[in-house]
C-alpha cells in the first residue's frame, strides 16, 4: 500500500492533534518552510542500558531531514503508539531503544501500522528491545545476544543496489560496538552488510555475520543496522548516508528489492572483482553496478573468485548485457575445468547498456572456489555486471512434511502474461474487481512473478509451519508446467517441498496419469524441492483430483512402487490400485462424513489417509447466481472444527497426512494466504477481521498462524501414537 503524502494543512492539523494529546518530549522539526515530503518519528525510549549517543543520533536525523525535506519528530513517550498517533508518519525509527518500552496496545498499533504499509527502521540497540513481544523479533529480524569491546572491524557490503549501501565500496573499516545476534536473520531478510569476523575479536556467528538488512513486512518495510553505538558514528558522512538510505526505504520514497534471498551466505558479487582469469577484463558501463562489468568475454574465457565458495550452492543468478553473440555461462567448482554445477544461456539483449537477469538451478555438488567459464560463438559474447551464488536456506524451525497445502500457480496479469488470468473469473474486471469473495493482500498477482509474489508465498508457507505445497498441475506443456521449475526454485530457497495435484485436464485417462507421473518424476525428480516421503519408502507424492471420473485405475500398478498416488474419495471400494485417499472438499470437513472408516481402512491396509481441512468455502463472486452450498469462516471456528475432526481418532481416523484446502484458491474463498484488511471499496469483499480475535491488518495472517498451531498439535499426536 502506498502511503499518501499529506497537504500542508493536514500536516499542521496532525501536529496540533499530537500536541493536544500531550506527547511529552515530542518535538517536530520541519524540514523546510515548505511542506515536508514525508514525516519521520524517532523513538528513543530506554528501559535498560541507555546509550549516550542518542542525542547525537537525533541531531543527525534532524539534520538529514532538513537537508532532504522530511520532518522529524523525536519522542520518548510511548503514548504516540496508537493508530491515530502513527498515522501521521511514513516511517518510525527505533534509535537505540532498550528493554520493554511498549504496552500491549502500543505493540499492536506498531504491528498494524507496519503491516498496513508503514515503515520501521531499527538502529543498533533496537535489537535489544521488546523481549516480551514475539512479533518484534520478526519485525527487526534478530535479537541481541552479546558484544565484545568497541573496536575496529571490516564491514563487507553484500548488496549495493539498496539506497542505504549504494555509496559504499566492497569493504568498510570502521570502529563500533559489534553485536552478536541470537539467531542468523539471513533466511528471512535481504542482508546488505555483514561483518568479517576475522577482522576483529569477539564475533560469535560462525563467520556468517549479518549486520545491516531489510525485508518487507506485511504491506510495509523494515530496515535494521547494527551500527550506531558510538556518538562519533553520527558525524561520519558514510554512516549518515546509510541512515538516510534506510529512512528513505522505510518511508517508501526510495524503492529497493528487500525480498529475502535465504541461504547461509549469498551476496551480490561484482563480477569484475575476479581474482584470476583468462581473456576477460573490467569494462566501463555507466548503467552497471559500480560503473563497471566483467567484459571482453569471448569463447573459452574464464574468471575465478577465490572468496566465493561453491559448497552447498543451489542457484546462480547474474545481471548481464549483450550486444554481441550471446552464449553460455558455465558455473564450475575448484577450477575453470572443475565440476560443472550448472549452466545458463545468455541471449543478446540489444545493447551493452541493456541489462537483464538470468538464473539457473545448480544440480551438481561442488567444493572449492567459484569459477565461471564462458562459451559461445566468435567475437564478443556478453558482459556480466553482478551475480549471486545462493545456497539452500537454513531451516531454523522444522517444517512439517506431513501437512500439505494445495497451491494454485495459475494466476496472471497483463504485465506478466499480456492479459488477466483467472482473476477475471465470473465476468469480473481486475484489478479492483476480481472473481473472489476475499481480496489478496498482494493484490491480484502473477504466478510467474517468482522473485516477488511467489517468494512471498514461500515465506508465508514457512510461517504456517507446513512443509509441503501440492502444486496444481494441468498437463505437460501447460502454463503451470512451464513455470514449475521456477516455483520450485523459490520453494527451495525457503526449505519448502513440492508434491503434485494432477487435475482433470481434457482427455485424462488412467494411462495418461501414469505417463504424467513418470514425466514429473523424470523432469523434476532431481530438483532439491521435489517432495518424497521418507516414512513411506522415500516415494514421491501425487494427488489425483476427481479420480472417480475414471472407473479402472489398474494402470497405476506401473508406478505405485516408486510413487504415492492418492484418490479423491472416502469410498474405499473406489481406491483399488491407489496408495491412499484424500478428500479436498472444503465443506465436508465440518462434518467429516466417512472419515473414520476411511482412516481405519487405510491404516489396516498400509495406505495413506490425508483428509482435507479448510477455513471455509465461499465462491459467490466467482460464480454469479451461485446456488451451491457455501461455508462461512465464523472467525476461525470453521477451521478449528475441521482440524479437530481430522485429529480426533474417533472422527478423523488418525491420518498420516493432513491436506489443507487451500493456500491460495481465491475463487473458492478457501485460502489461508493473507487477505487484504482494506480491499477495494464497493465490491463487497470479506476480510479475515475477527478471526481468532484479531482485527484489521493484524488479522491478515491469522490463518497462517492458526495453521502453525494445528501443525504443532498434529505432530504431537502423531508422535504420541508411534509404537
């Protein structure tokens, strides 16, 4: 959501209201005599250690505001943290706050403010704040653990594309107090700077030590830097520029890609920073990061990077340009002729100043430093500006491989596909008017936007605690098949696995499903995100929707030794040749018809039973004139009832898996993906407000959080019934 800049008159009214409320110690410094472009609140209350650099920090931010036309209000009165009190600001800065400085209502106000589109910036001891508020760790990114004595250290710039770090070189030597954090935030944030632990004493994060980072938070933005302990920091022009870039990003005036990359140490590498090579040279390009690229690349040339390790590498992404022949980048380990981890094609872009991004999954295992080898035709091939080598993300909390979310990758937009796809169902006219009774928090997105919407989906799946997505698949060569690998790449970055939902495409037969299973195992089986169930022979998993359309499934005997294939039914007389059964139906879970009998039969015959639970089912906008049954959410009561039914042995038959209908089937209104708290007016959209006692923006993730609760309950009960 874009926050609207206020007119001078409205800003003056907001200031008068603030003064009338008596926010002691709050002083607004106008940027100039003219209206400020935006307004920033600086909060520096402490309930623990108090940094003597706080006044210097406030003065520095005020000075930045004056020079860059934003107003600054400095306060230590937590009473400002109400919906109306925060509404006047584009960004809130926690400047060396410590301890528990907000009450429950104030915490909720800050969370709602950021989730609804506001900005948060934490400086240094902001990580040493609000230990009694679990959400705060997610907002900041990590909590303070310890620190050594103040000393000089080397700060490594990992990402120069952000306005906070664009002015910095690769290394920055400076003196500060260097925090260790209780957990490594890398999996959930975009790391901009990290510490070289070999350059000082007292680093305790195993060599991967993020110190400045950012990430989207709901519809808003969060930025944090561990720098800023000393008063001298705030007189340093380079640090002040970092603060300014962070404030501009948090306020939404300077866009930046802060989507988490995951992994245990990915960073953006300037391609021209090679340490060995043959044939290549740096080339000057005004549009390139740092003004230079790795250039003069011809067939057979190579470049080596001694400081970039290949161990555990899973993906390679590069920013490239080509007015030449184009060619191929080979990603190799150890030497220019070492193990080939993967390769990616670079097509001509139309000019040396016209850049695009190419990416590939690395399927082989390597060790040693990274080498890039280049092949193609004659003459100049392409230039490389920057690249990222990413490893699989560390999973700090185990995700359940036994809870599966039905996932729909079939949405499209004019920007991504040339026209709307699925959002217009029911004769609707997107983007404001879509074929759904709920409106996604992301708006009507494109399923091909794997770096944006899909990556956010994976973060939300992690938040739910479920470890498997069941990918809706409509046949070989179809749209969903075409983007499957990129969606799996996004899943892998977050530790999510992918199973398959074989839909009733035209001409589907038992034999065609067998062929599909063979195809999917062959095409995607080597991908690290491909799901196999370790508890059932390490077999892949396939759900067959509307399996009752076909009477004879004898052909499945060809694949069930290596693949689990589930029928959609509770009628155990209709599951011959299948490996088990599921229900999908988002309404039936409220009464669980036939569930116990199905579960008992599956357990007695060594089959999989995976009943489906749903938060509700309302499809009126997608199906105008709908007369079929629907099921309201009842503020979460429906979801709880269906989960209770599934997990009660006397009702649900003790399932092996639980399948959730659905992560994002918006037409059916069965989604747990966050729905907008403030959807476009005039269309009668429902919201999640009221679910589990949450309202407004805080309710947007209510069903993700409740899923995590039920995932935990399911795993506890599974463990209790093991022999």
